[in-house]
């Protein structure tokens, strides 16, 4: 049987804290604390623009990949000139979203204005503000120029919970998530082992019957 620790090894490979100690002079002097995590982009899903159009707003799951938050509403206006002559151009770049119990990724559609020719993404806050309130409320995370954050984490911090308390909660949730996956893995592997044993027994029985 494979060791359960290998499950954790696969899971934690998705997001590794940066260990860079670069002291380049062009880095912002205001940066404090640990550097943001680097994410192996092979863990991101690669949807087509047709898939994003079909989903609109929702969550796309794919085995072995980070869950993908799709936020591609097309009913807004150009955030630059307020024109309604907008069209989908391409699949936007994906972002890492900090979430409980495991990070997700976010994707939007790169939109183009037929009037002023400018581009933006469907999860750009300026574009989102042009959408109906009911559509705005379907956003589950806040994206920035870098990574984004799930709204559940932001709400916790806004409610007065300290950063240290949120950190402990996240650690507990990650541990529970790991134990759940480990349990599922062991159960499935036991079933596979049983199937292999039964196939071997059947083959041996058939072979003996042929010999008789
Ligand atoms: Zn425009």
C-alpha cells in the first residue's frame, strides 16, 4: 500500500512558499512580511472561451487541478467610455485565490470595447461596478493586481477576528481537508487491492480448471 504521506506530498506541491531572499533594488521598499506564495501554474485549469461563456458564473472542477472560479458576466458596460459595444476577446490569465480549505484559481474573459478599443477583464472591479447588483453579488472573491482572496476570509477579518485567529482556523481547516483526502485515498486504494486479489484468484481457478 502506498504511504498516506504521499497524498500530502502531492497536495502541498500545489503551492509552495517562496524562499527567495532577493535584495534587488527595484523591489518596493514598503514590502514587509513574507513574500507571496509562488503557485505552479500546471495546477491551473485551462478552459476554452466557449467553456467560460457556457458557465458564465460558477465553479469548474477538474481532477488534480485547483478548483476554478469562473466569473464571466457579459452584461456590463465598458469601464472606460461606458459603451455597450463590448465583446469577448480571449481567455484571461488565471489568478491564485486564497481560500479555505484550499486555494482556488480565478479566471475571467478579456473583453474589448468596440468604441474606445480598450481591454479589461470581467472580474475587474471597475467593470463589475457596471453590472446589475444581483450579478455583482455572485462574486465569491476579490481580485487584485496580484493574487486574490476569498470573500469568506475577508468577511472574517472585517468582523473583528484577529489575523492570528484566522491563521489558526485556516491551519485547522487545511488539516481536516488533508485528513479527509487521506481517508478517501486509503479507502479507494484498499478497493483496488481487493479487486487485484480477486482477479488473481479467478485467473488461478481458471488455470486449474483447464489443467484438470
Ligand atoms: Zn470603451
